[in-house]
């Protein structure tokens, strides 16, 4: 039932300058695979085969990565390097890829609104490649899809964080309707410690129903003058159910240098040593 996954990928990645001056932050490699490919593989594992990517100026490498490189294929054909492309060949062949450009950097809500034409009027997934999620069973997005199949409403991935770190996240609160699943009654974007409604932090995985587009189109700019998805989701709770799901797995914030290094070390040990 969830056929499309939207990837907002237009940000500048300023925390990784100068590396991201000419390279999209989503193309930064965790060991030997770029961040966005981890996200696409998670979407594929959830049964989604249509990838909709919102890019920005200077992000042609994203399109090139999910396309065939005839020159490279020719150069390594028949050599011991040829099998190194098997993984990306499989990823390319398993999905369709559509791209559009976000002309102005006006926040996550605006990026999702920019993808409306690609998504259409159907429920869809959202993955933020900065959040690398790994586990040994169902991926985070697959877990959200299962919740959506049962309740048919918007679903947000959340995890508990220290109360001193609430200013780094969108924070939700709500009534627990079953273990690890909450009916949301409040969302606040990056509240200061002491002003947060709880310690359940939003992670970059969502299932959204298509009415979110009309809500986003009528959401005024919030924090930093940007259109905040959390504000739109709060509005959505007034007319329909929005759920928060505490997922199983490990999440790395690869939007920070520390999180990126932790993710690299974890993936190297998990996929190259174990």
C-alpha cells in the first residue's frame, strides 16, 4: 500500500564543510556506501519501489549514483573489481528514481511539499538520509509500514532521548495505545529543556497521508522562518490520528561529525569484520 518514498536531499550539509562544498552530504560514504543508498535499501526492504528525491543546486551526483556508468562498467568489465558494483546494480534495478529540485531552502516541510507532484494523492514514506538506522530484522521503515497497514494514518518514528537534548529534535507526547505506540496529542520543534512535552524525539522516518500536502501549503513559517513538518503534523492531529512508533534498531545522527564517525565504525565492524 505504500508505494513511494520521498527523500528530502536539498540541504547544504554545512556541518561537514569543506567536504560538502562540491559533494552532496547524502553522498558521504559510510565505509563504502553513500548515506542515501542505505536509505534506499531500507525503503526497498519495506516493499517500496518508487524513490522520489528532492535535490538542490549542485547535487547531480545523486542522480549519477542511481544511474548506469557506462565508462566505469567498460573499464572494470571482466576484472576482479567488477563484482564491487553488484550491490548498486541491484539497487538501481529494483526501483524507479524520480528527481525534482527545491529552489529555496525553506525547511523540511517545504521540501516535502516540493515533492507533491512526484508523490501524488497517496500515502507515502519519508526518509531523511542523515539518520542512518540499522538493525538485524525489519528496518525502521518496514516497522512503520506495518503500523500503517493496521491503522491507516500518519506514523512517525520516535526514540527516547535525554531531557537535556530536547532542543536538538522535534518532540512528541501522547497516549500509549499499545506497547511502544502512541497516539500523538502534541508536537514541538526543538523545545528547550524544561519546556518539552516529553522525551520522545522524532527520527527521520515517516509514513504520511496525502492530506499533509494541503496542511503544509497552509502552514506559516515557524522556527528559523522555515516551514516545519512538526507544525503541520500538529495541525493534522486536530482532524485525524497521528501515531508515534518507538522502533527497534539503532540510529546514528550522521548530520553530526560524531554521529557520522560512530556510524562508520559500527558499519565497518558489522559488515566487514563480523
